[in-house]
C-alpha cells in the first residue's frame, strides 16, 4: 500500500489558500497566521505562510515577471455586458460579485 496524504486532512497549503481567499492578497502573513490559528487551531510559522503565499501566487499566474499595466481601452462594450449576464445566469449574482472582488486583488 502506498503511503500518502490522509484523506480529509487539511494541508498547510490549503489553509493558507483559504486564508488568502477570506482576507485577500494584501494582508500580511501575521494576519493570515492569526486567521489560520482561529479557524484551524494550527499555528503555522510566518515563513511557511509566506512561502505558500508565493507558491499559490505563482500557480495563479501572478509570478514575479509582470508586464506593464495596460488600461482598459474604450470602456464597456455590449459583448462585456453579455458575458456578465451569462456568468450571472450560470453562477448567480452573489458569486459574480465575489469573483469581481477577487479580480480586484490582482489589479
């Protein structure tokens, strides 16, 4: 039998990911540490939280190499509104609002 992760066990990475989802990317590691301690009753070292934050950031396409920021040209177009309407139909308005809030963290 192969040894591996226990089923149902919450990993350190998933705890950091949950903390980032709840608190946002601009929060310091100390604040994430407090959140993880309160929610999971696990005290992760600051350097571990910081490392996982970097790994998660890179996995999400937020690596260190960034091109110049480009401003949205031309304002909102009809196709943009159709796309939002489709997302609201599929996911619901509350979920789309959460997605927009998360997208703001990356800009």
